[in-house]
C-alpha cells in the first residue's frame, strides 16, 4: 500500500522528528526577539526566510506554508513596531519573503508528488519481481527450504540469479538454481525463461534428463529474444544445477550444467558434490535427453544441501581473497537452514566489507522427518498459480540497510 501521509505526519511519529518540526518555529521566535534587542539599524528580519527553507527540507507543503505565513506575520510586526512601514526597503523585504515562501511551498508540492509516483513505481516493480521469482514455501514435501538473495543493483529484488523448488510427477521434489551470464535487471529476461520452463517441465518430465533437455530446448529457442544484446552483445548462457529428491529413501540425483557444485552438510561435516559427468551450460548445448547423465548422491534425514551461485564464492575481500564458502560453513555449528543462511550472510559481508558487486543467491534444502508428508497420499495436481508468498512466516527478516549495508530477501521458517 502506498503511504500517502504528509511528511510532517510521518515525522510526528518519532520524538526526534517532533523536535525537528519545532525547529523552524523556534528559529522564527529567536530572530523576532533579536530584532527588538539589537539597534534598529541592524536589519535581522530578512533572516526569517531561513525558517520556511529549513522546514521544506524535512516537512511537507502544509507545514512549510504555515512556517512561511508565520515568518511573514513576524516580519510585518517588526516593520510596524519599528515604524518602517513608510520606507521602501522593509516593504521590499516583506514581498521577497512572501515570494520565496510561496516558491518553497511549490517545491514541496512537486517533491511530494514525485515521491508518491516513485513509491507507486517501486510497488509495481516489487510485485512484478516477486511474481517472477515466486519464492518457494518453507516446506515442500519432506524438505525444509530457506533462501537468501542479494542483488547487485539497488531497489531490485531479483537479478541474474534464479532458483525454484516444486513437486515432481512422482513422489518427490525438484530443485533448480541457476546463474545468467550478466547481472542486475538486464539478466531478468533470461532468468524468466529458465524459471518458466522449469516450473512447466518439472510436472511433465518423468526423468531428470528429460527435464534438463526441456530447459535446454526452451533456452535455445528463446534466449535471442530475451537477452539484452544491445548492451551485452557477447555470448549468452545460463549455468544451472537441477536436482531430483524423492520423498522416500535417501537416494537423490542431480545434473550440473556448468554450475558451482553444491555442498552436502551433514552435522559438522561438509562435502562438495562434484559432478562426474557435467553438462554444458544452458544455451550452448544440444537439447537431447540422452546426452545428460545424472549424478546420484545420498541425502539422509537431517542432511542439508547448500546450493549457491558464483556471486557467493567469487566475492572478494579488500585484499582480493575469494570467500571460502565450504570452509566457513564447516566452521559453523549445526543449525537450522535459516540460521545457517543468516550466519553466511553476516560472514560474507564481513569478508567483503561492502555490499555485493554481483548478484548472489543461496538455497538450503534440508530433508526433515515428517510423517505427515511421508505417509500422506501424493498429490500431483498443479498448485494454484495465484498463491504467492514472499515470507513464509516465522523469524524476522535479515538485517536491513542500516544494519548490514544490504537488504537481503530470504525465506522464513514456519
């Protein structure tokens, strides 16, 4: 919802802001008193223009107009008491004060209109980005899901990194995380192609190689239409990691299309799951299902998979050292997915000492014991498209800009 309150109304909510609102009136009172204490040849009344100019810096048009009117009234009283009404200079000062106060109020009106327009544009942009990314729920089948997204551009919630978690046609879940060549808003079009193809194919393709082939086919057909070739004429492709995690049993499989390998977190042990038969990134290979081979791995109850994009491991410290994600995760005590992401986030920003210069995404998928999901009938119907959640409820979001320089987006634990 757009905040349509006056700036003064918002300021009055806080004690410090109430003191700021009183400052122009105190200034008028001080200047008016000085005009009667100093000799008459010392003309301090023109200083009253400071009051409405100061009010305009933090208040809305109404409060600024009140300040301007009060300044004009005080100047008129000073002129009358000193008997200057018959001289030209004081009258010119009064007219100048009226004109300048009116211009300052006009400036406030224009500024507030632009401010409201900017809020509306931001609201629309945030809604569109949330619809595109469509954050996964905190629970998908027997899996607990948590995520963290850091964007390289201000005022954006999604860039060239992507991830999604959805149900498979069998009793299981499918996961994708990817990274578009490029970053920021220019890469959103290519990310949308992969996300759309994955959400459609994950419910239709019986095997993981078929799903990856469908992604490759969609990217090959659409990348020339959505890629920002005007600003980035180079080769366009998307690295991706696609996983299939059955509900029953610890066996799972993945296909790595040129993406950084995931980390398997088992208590305090962290293992890198390298692919023995990696596929090329999406957009540079052939969409043939037979050309993709799966890499099996074991995901037992209590294990967690940490998926990430290269914006995390390529983040540099002031001395140029890359962020050692696997080593840092191994040093953290065992915790929930949300706590793990919070620790990585804080540690990553401490490592770089500044906001990220590249898009970065992390996704934690933990197999948790849940008789409700393991013994309930499997539902293969497509979920309702109208269901959207940015936060799934639970802990408060990660620190905001005032705390950690960047405002991340993450899921919450239910």
